[in-house]
């Protein structure tokens, strides 16, 4: 991780020079070209364009389930032989890929 100061300074140098190579050289080769490309891309994207993480935390679907609930799920998978993916979808904790 780089400090916010280094990132801001690198972006200032890049704005002045317009060159990735010159920016890295002037900053002392303390980060890679890829890192600078990522910083430039992030600088031009607005917060509304970035993916927001949506967390469910309701009484019927807690973000952190109880130990009792977890134990029931484990028993379904390992004692009853149900597929983990199917159980996760059914209880609402499956990742949507």
C-alpha cells in the first residue's frame, strides 16, 4: 500500500509530464507502471461508477448468522449429504457470480 501523499504526488507529476516512464523515474521507481495506470483510471472514475457492496442485515437474514444456524447448515451438508452450493442458495448466502 502506498500513502495518499505518494499517490497524489505521482498523479501531479503525471499530469505535468504526461509520461508514465518520466513519472516513475521522478518518483524514484517506488511503484510499478501498473500501479500508476490503476491510479490514473481511479482518478477519472467517479464514485458512482464504482461497484458498491450491498450487505443484507435483517432479522430473517443476518450478516453474521448464529452458531446454531451454522451448525444446522453444516449438518445438512455433511450428515445428510446435500450439496453445499444448493444449501447456500436455498438459505440465501450464495454468491451470485
